[in-house]
């Protein structure tokens, strides 16, 4: 390791001083060290204290430290020895890759004097990496006819070291056929090449195994190895060779056609396409080539035509064996024919009917056949029969004639054409035979009605469809042919809701397509059943029927219909009552609506569209229930108006709205005082009824007040008497207070009575009613049947005119909770 001091302008330390925000002195000396890579942590690099002109102990006193930018700290200071040491393992290849020079620069700061010194450490390379190839094995394919001197490039090795420690040379394992050539280019890189030294012969050696070694110049030397497999590709340098140059075969003249005589064989030492041997018959005179057949692949020779000893006794065949590219060799085959029963029977069709109707009965004549054999004696006796399990038979006629007839009735729909094979066999040993084939067509008759592909059909069509829209297609098939299979479609007449079915649907007689003649309405009818008839054009025609169920699909064409609240038909104004003391969530009323559509088109949702007091009421999205959102305040108006929208879920959605009037009050007089502005025309003939009702309410109220006053007087008298008795001698001091009726008893008594008044403001109805007080004891439960549906409060105009009557104003709303019954719910008492 060496160090040296160099001088140069140092802009980096100046920037550091500026960042420190103070004035510092910049040292212009460059301290240089050199250290090899891969040293252990804490290895000595240089005496930094000496180079800084300091003692080792002054490093800590003067706060000397290393300042570096942008990379991990590779070096550290040893304050005890005053030396610069490595902070960890240093890999030169990781820092500088293949660069010839590798230096690490950092700054040393003397903090008490604010002096900065530049330090540069050269990292020298050591031979710590061996050359390596990108793959461990390499396969090269070379044709066996490759010219010597041909070069093939090989994979290059890589060594991350530099200088002499990098890749220096390549070596190839010894070989009689190959050598190694190394080329260098301008960047000093070395590229190995495999050179063919002598001609290759695949038949002698098919695969050559070589090793390519790459070495560096380090000490010790490191190397890497690449295994090379050279595969010698075949060349067509050998012709096929027969196992024999001449073959001898003896064959009987009566052997059947296709009989195998002999199989020749030729081999080729080449491989692949060069070794694919095919066999060819050499050109022969006369008809010899028609008698024998040679399989060009297997070399099998068979008889393709019957042999006849009387025609030829000896055959000489020349055959060639040829490989893929075209090299060939020849061989000779000598065939001797042996005489036997060599004449097969002959079959002649004298008369033939090309077709027969399927309605023909058994015994219908089809053909007249004559059989003959040129042999004599037993060899000339011929028998003939029908091959296969066919509905035909042969009947003996005169001489050697036979009649081919039907054995049973035929069915064209099962089999439209028969291929009849007749075989004639003589009595020789072995027997000879021949076959004749007859094609017979079965003529069609109209014996099958059209059949539909399904037993029934279902079709769907959306309502409000355009007229003439295609609904469905039915299809029937007829296994007959021609006109017997020509199918036409029609509808069976029927009525739907008193109207002819043909007014709704029509069908294309040729295609079976059904069309809608009108626009269907799902709300009018949801399905209809149609009977479709399919008829053929036979004589007479046949037909079949099928049922088609047509379902009408709903569309969103009906807006929601509000059932409750409904607009009164008697001229009155509907008002819903909400007590001013109602808690948040109090159920005021419920909007009920229906939609004549179905499915999603009939799913309804409710929302608050408009309110005279925003934030006071809410509407249930799916229930339509109107609840109070918050407690009612004194400043809230007695009459509230809200608009509720009901919307379905169709596409596009349809909606309807309803306006609700809600009266907010704790007593009937309060209601009367504010609802006086609700006027409807008054019918004079109904005024007396309203007057009687008001007088009755006032009378009952007066009686009730009188009773309360009497009760209070009696209570005061008893209380006064008890005071006198106590003053006299405390004779009654021991009596329990519960034996007397006090103010608390009066209050309890008042709570046992209630009033319920229903008033109307319409002139068309005077059905106001009054429920007289009735006891309401604590231990008595009101039956659920005693409460009915809560109707809107109806206030009569005549009663509004009497709202100034002080007696009537004394009528208090009942203290117990109003029993309320909602649409679809049970009765309940809402706490006040």
C-alpha cells in the first residue's frame, strides 16, 4: 500500500464549507493511497494522522472524521493508531466493473479548524474470479461431408477481473478431427473457433466429445471449462444392399389375389432420410407388371392378378432398392407357377332392376344371374349365395341361372340403398370363388308424417312489441324424399278472449317462422297456447301437430298507483296527526302504492321529494313509512306539507307523487285553531248534524269539569276536618294517609278518562263521531281488537265556526297514548 500527496483545486470541500454555514479553510493537498481488493474489515490502508500532520491522539481531540457523498462508507479512522482502515470487504468488480482504474474518493474533515482534505484510494485488482462460459455444454452439428478447414464459432468466456487477471487464452482437448483457432479484434477480446482438420465419417464415429478451457493470467491461474458435443450429420455416401442378389419362389396357380409371395430386404448404413429405402419394380415386358404387386415400403411382393398355369409357367422380376437421395441397387426374383384348379367361377348379370319401391312385398324379382366355371367335373360345380345379412335371397331357375329376389318388405327410411355382394364358389380343392356386387336403390313412398324436433316449444316476446315482429321458428323434419318431404306449416284455429287466434299470430308456411300481428299487453294476458300443424306434400298428405306456449314478457309501461293515502271523494281534506311531543323516529303515517307491472318493474321505492320543513320528516325507502327525524319544536308550524315520490325500478323508471298534510299539535283546540284555514264548501243541509255534535261535546266537558270541582271541594273538607281532629287530641294521628283522597287521587282520577273526537271539514260528509270518557285502569289492558286503523283527522267547517266556544276549548286531548293502527301492522300505544 502506498500513499502520496497531490495538489489540485477542490471544489467539493468548498461546497461542504458553504453548507456548514461558516468560513473554513480548504486544504489543497490530495492524499493518495493504494489498497488491494478483498481485504478483511479493519485492514490498514494508510497513516492518515501522519499525512495530516497530526498525532494519533489528536484525531479524536480535533474531531477528525470522514465525509463522503452518495455511497456507503468503505473506510473508517482508527483513533488509537491514527490510521485509515477498511470499514468492510471491498469488491473491485462491484465498484468499477471492467474499468482499468478504480479509485474511491472521499474527504477528511478536521472539524475544530474546519479544514477539509481530499483522499483518493486506488483499489487494485486481485485474481479472485475465474473465467466462465455462459453455458456448461454446447452442441454443434456438422455434416460428414464438411470440407476440412471449415470454422465454427464457439461460445466466449468472461472474466470480471482486469489486466493479467482477466481472460488470456483458450485451449482445446486433443482431437484427431478438430483444432482450435483464437481470433483477436480491436478491443483485445479473444473469440475461439472450432476448425475441422480432417474429413468426418458418421458411420465410423457419430459423436465427438471435446473440452474448451479458458484461462486467465493470474497467480494462481483460474480457468473455466465448456463441454462441446459435435454431432456428425449423415451424408448419402452408401447405396442400399440386398441380402440376396437372386430370389427363388414357387407358387400355386390358384392362390388368391393378394397372396404374399416373398419379402425382399435391402439395408443402407446411412441414417435418416439417406437410409430410407424404397422398392421399385423394374420395367417388365407384357402384362407381368399387372400380375404382381410390390409394396414400395416393406418390399413385400404379392399377387395382384390371378395366376394361370396355362398362360405362363415362369416369371422373372427385376427389383430395385433406392434410398432417399437416389442411390440404388438391383436384385432378381424367379417365380415358378404350379398347376392346380386355376379357374374361378364367372358370374354374369343377365337382367337387373335398378330400383324397387319400399312397399314391395317379399319375392319381388331384382336380377337374373348366370354362373359358369371353365373347369370341369367337381371343379366346375358352382354354388352362389348373397354375402352379409341382407333382406335378399337367390332362387334357382333353369340351368345355371338364379333369380335375386327380396326376402321381406323394404324400408327406405332405414336403408335407402343396398350394395349386394354375390359370391360364387366351385367344388375344387381348394375351392375357388368370385364375387359380384349389385347396387339397388329403394324408391320412396309417403309413409312418414313430418315430426317436430321437440315435443313442445316455449317462446318469449316482450310486450308492446311492434306488429309483424318475428316471435319464434318451429321446424319439422320428414324422413321421406322429394315432395313427400316438403313440409308446410299452419296454425290450428282457436280463440283467445273471444277473438280469433289468427288476429294475434301468423306463421310462414314455408319457413315455420311465427309473426306477431298485434302489440301484446302483459297486463291483458300473459301467455297463450298455439297449435302448429306441419304437413307434407305427399299423396295423400301426412301431418303432425305441436304445442307452442308463447309467454309475454313484462315491460315497464305502468306507473305506480298510490293506494293510501287516497284523495277523499266527499270533498274533505285528509290530515295526518303528529303529536308535538313525538320523539325522533315517530311513525306518522305510511304511503302504500302498487304497480301493475311485475318483477323488477314492480319493485317500488319511496323518497321525500319536497317538504315545507326540510329535515323534519323522512320516508322509508322500501316501506313508505313517514317518520319524524327529530323532535318537534314549538317553532315548527302546526300544519306541515310533504310530497312523497314513488318510483319503480324499470328501464326507464316511472314514478307518481302524493302530497301529505300533517297536523302537529298536542290538543284538539290547537288543531282547530290552525286548521281553520282549511275551507271546503259547506252543505247547509248538514249543518245541524255538526251543531249537535259540538253541543254534545261541550255538554260532556261541562259535566266532567263539574265533577272535578265537586271532588276537589270534598277533598278540601276532609283535609280541613283532619286538621281540626289533630288539634283536638291527635286522635287520628295513627291513621294511614292512603285512606284519604287527595290531589294526587284527583290527578289519577283524571287520567282514567279520555276523549276521542273525529271531525270533518268537508261539506259532503258529516260522519264526525265522539267517543265518551271511559275508565282506563292501570291493571286493565286494552285488547288489540279495540283499536282500528288510524284514519286522517277530518275537521268539519261547522265545528271550526264554534272553535271560540270556551266550553269546547276546555276539552282536553286524552292523557293516555293514542292507539294507532297502521296499514298492515297491529295496534300500539305511542308514548307521549
